[in-house]
């Protein structure tokens, strides 16, 4: 990880499945669960990870998030409440998702009540900041 940081690399982390069943009606946002588990582990193991931005949650908020297969009225409020708005990008999960699946979630994102600035940021501007060559 230090070498990736030294090189200024952008690393894509793709979540698979949560380590347990989903609870019906509850979005699977795991950030607080991860943070508490890491805190418990560091207390037991005696090794404290370096947190340059303060807390585990502050570190998790520094990740970039995309809307791939998750843009809908149940999950978007959680994402928008947790993540830095400048770190949310459009995503479709192409080519792993079918065209119908990608289109469904894109329609959900398009219908979600965002202001024009938020929509432009998610649709393109945030990705251009992350990957400046896309802005050319």
C-alpha cells in the first residue's frame, strides 16, 4: 500500500458480498460496522493503525464511491450522508452487469432529486478530478 501511495496510484476496490445475510428493508452500509470492528481489533491486538485523518470513519470517507448497481431511493440517501459529495462518481458495472441492470440503476439515479451541481459532479466532474486525462 505504501508503494501504491508513493506512486500516486488510483486503486479500484470492488466489494463482493457482505459477510452475512442482508436485513430486509435496511441498506447494507457497513462503514460504521467496519470502523467499530477495527477499533475492537486494535484494542485486542495492541497494534494501532496509522490514521492520518483522525478516525477510521474519516479514512473511509476519503474513498471514492460509485453508483454502480446501487443508485436507488433506498441506498442513495445513505451514500450522500456518508461520503464526501466530491468523491461520488457515476458507475454502471459494465461489462459485468447486463445492459438492462445498468439501465435500471441509471434511470433510478436520473430520477433521484439532486440539484444540478450535484448531478453534474456525480455524472462527470468528480471522475474528471480523479482522472484528469478524462477532462481533455
